[in-house]
DNA sequence: GTATAATACTACTAAACCAATAGGAATAGT
DNA sequence: ACTATTCCTATTGGTTTAGTAGTATTATAC
């Protein structure tokens, strides 16, 4: 069984940064806002670029920001109600909502192809829309434990 | 449930053309080779661009070509042994096999993210690698019948 | 109430990638 | 030989992406 899709689930670097920022915010939430610097350092992302990304996430309603001296970013909702799919959808599809099926030009294979893309989108969406950041944190912990369990004991 | 991925399963236009060309070749196979012109016309693809694509498909061993006056293209194997995933893998990943995980830089979330991409790639690959062009032809026929059944009778 | 440390906004740039084009060389049938 | 076709290599133009830069705005601390 060979690998078909390019890795990272066909998600742009920017979008992956957004996911990691959300992950970090989930991981280190605790009343106090988290500074862009800190997130950037922890995740090794360019500070400037991360500013842009977090600003978009704020406009999307996923995070809240506090300005001024002791400002930073916070999750806008609880981590178990924010799903990976929402972030990907928002960051990836900002602006150019690809005009789906304008091409009603009916060539042989249209039906079969449409069916194929539909099936693929279904399974992918199913994963993305059912993985919350709370889930990711849990998985991270579990996988790390697993690793230690297998290799260190 | 909102839609996450961009439509067409994140497959490039060129790659989609390749799939349609294969579909057409499957549909109209019958001893005689099929000309690029004919495929291009039937699928409304630029002839020149389709030449490039078919040439690549030949190098990939998916089609055979006959040159000269009554030349054209033929499937290299039977349609039920050529899978969508093979085409996508070959056309999409020509040359720049994205240096997967060079970035062993261990930031928080690495494990969880890797797991996420793995799950996504698994389900997608599963679909692509189990859909042959024979399947597509069958599906096309079935879906068309269904359409007629619902709307015309 | 002023200095300061942070986010917010807008625009820009460089590079990568993609779709498509161009021109001609090789080949096989008639 | 002629001609219709595939074959090969290179190049273009456009779009997207990743990242940068400069400045404005805001809230806090003192």
C-alpha cells in the first residue's frame, strides 16, 4: 500500500503553525494570557509571522487577545469545543472560497470523479471535525507515555 | 458538519486531467489506440498540455503509445489493475518528494500532529488505492442510471 | 499621565509552484 | 518521400505561500 497524498494532510505551513499555536495555548492555558514570543519560541515559529497568524485566529473567534504590558493570547473557548477542522477551514480557506462546481461542462467521468472527491472529503472531514484540541493534548500524552514505555523501561 | 478540505481531494488540476485521460482510455479502449486530440476534445483539456501529461503517464508505465499516422495511446494494463492512487502518487509526486521529517526539532505537539496526519493519510490512501478505473466506470454508469431513475421516470 | 510593552493593521517582497505554451525532433504508416 | 502523430526540453505567466517591515493602537504599571 503506497502513500498517495503529500504528508501533513495537504495542509499549508501557515495552517500547521496555526494548529500548533492553538495546541500551545491549550497546553499552557491558566488565566494569564500567553505572549506571542513565548509561543513562537516554544514552537520555533517566526515571531512576526506568528503575529499575523494569531491575529487571524482572533478575527475567527478562536482566541482572545489582551493588549498592553501584560497582554497576550488566550483560548476563546474551552479546548474540547474547538476542533482542528474549524481551524483548518478558517485559515486555509480565507478569502478565496474556491467556486466549487462552476464547471458544469459535463464530460465523461464527471459523476464518478465527483463521487470520488466526495468520499475522500467525507472521511477527511470526519477526522478533522472530530478532533478537538483537548483530544490532541490527550493523544500527545498517551503517545509519549507509549514511547517511554517501549524504549526506556 | 462543515467542509474542511478544498474540493477535488487536494489533487492538482494536472493530476485530475491525468485521471480523466485514464478514465477516457478505459472507457473507449478497443484495440485501436486513442489519439490525444480525441481525448482532449472529449474531456475539454488543452491538447498541448494533455500531450505532456500522457507522456508522463507513459513513462510511469500506465499507458502505452503508438507513434506515426495511426498512433495514439492505450492502457498498459487491464483497467481493474490500475488504481487511482497509483496515478495520483505518480503525477503529483514527480520529482520533489517532500523531504518528510527532516525537521526532527521536537516541539510540543509533534506526536499528536504526526498522529493526526497519519490517520488522515491512511483513510485517504485507503480510498485511492482501492479504486480502480474499472470501478470508476462502473460507478459512473450506476450514478447515471440513478439520476435517470430519479428524475425522468 | 507618561513611558512602555505588548497586540493590530496594512502593505510589501521573494520564492516556490502550477498550468499552459512553444518549437522542434523522432517515428511509423501510407 | 510525405504526413500525421507522439516525444522531448525549455520557457512563460500567473497565482499562492511564507515571511518581513513599518507603524499605529492599546492597556498596564509606575
